[in-house]
């Protein structure tokens, strides 16, 4: 197995990028989840949820999935927060997940990315991945239909006891120093179920339809083209 990369938290990035000039924010903080589990006990929230603030007067946010105050855009992917070694990839009742191990200031830190719709096939257990590499499409928690699409992100200090949740760290304590990766115009937007045919401009289904639906009637048009099962956002025209 490859060596675990060494880094400092100051080198890390937010695991959700800036999208359509809208930066990511914490929509639900550590320890604030007061929902009751199947056992009747209150459930803790041992990580943070990440979305984007809903801009009230911005037509780009009208009709986009989310909540009253937050949105997640179609085609967004979780990003690896720091250089790390992929430790585990799997799926549970709450969606797909990725776990990566890092060496930060001499400590073993585990980052966890939950509620993914899928995991990219090039993300493999035992591989070293650079910070900012996309892991998979953001999804929701199938066990809680009230939750909008978002990324649930955790940090674990493996030097502590491994009894959950004592090993978890509040990510908000360190995320203030992290950079935000901007998705530039023309970046590839992955499609989870690419349609057959040549695609085209503004056509197709799935992601393209979601994008067009989100901006339809607002005086904007998204030009997209398909290459090998992926859509490339070419321009946003008014």
C-alpha cells in the first residue's frame, strides 16, 4: 500500500467547490442534529453538511433544489479535501461514501464524504489522490427524505479512541483556513446516466434536463455539449 501523504490543514480545500460564483457554506453544523433515531434516542451530527447560500435575488438560484436558505446545483461533486490515501469506498442506507486517510502535523486524520450519488470509477482503495480531485456526485440521505441534496463531511482523529463519536473533530474549527476551489466555465460536469445518441446543445435528459429546468423561464440558456457520456457547460447566455 502506498504511503499516506503528509500535509497541513492550511493546505486543504473545501470539499465542495465554488459553483456559479456561489461559495460553499456549512448548512448544518457539528452536533446540531436533534432528530430521533429508530431506537427513540436523539441522533448526534458528528460532521457538517455543506451546501451554498440561496441568493434571494439571483435568478440562477430560482427553482434549484435545496431548502429555504441553501441550494445544491445539478452536477456538483464532492472534492477530496487534502492529499490522502483512499481507505474505503462503499455504500450504506445513507448513500455512497468515501473515506481517506491523511497525515496532518504528524497525526493520522480520516476524512469522510457521505450521501454521494455515486463514486467515480477512478477512485480506488489504496490509491493516493491529490486534494481537489472529484470523488462523486452529491446526493441526499435516502433515510431522511426531508434532507435536500448536500455533502455530509466528517473528520476523525485516529490517534484518539476509536469509539464513535469521541474520535470525531468539528470540521468547522479548521475549515476557516481552507481554500475554496472555483469551478471554471467549461469544466466537465459528469452525468450519472448519460443518454444515448449524440446529445447536442440543450438536449438530452438527466443532468441536462435538470440544468435547463433550473434556468428555464429566467431569460437564461445553458449551452451544453456531450462528450463520452459527460456534459461540458460551454456558456451561460442571457
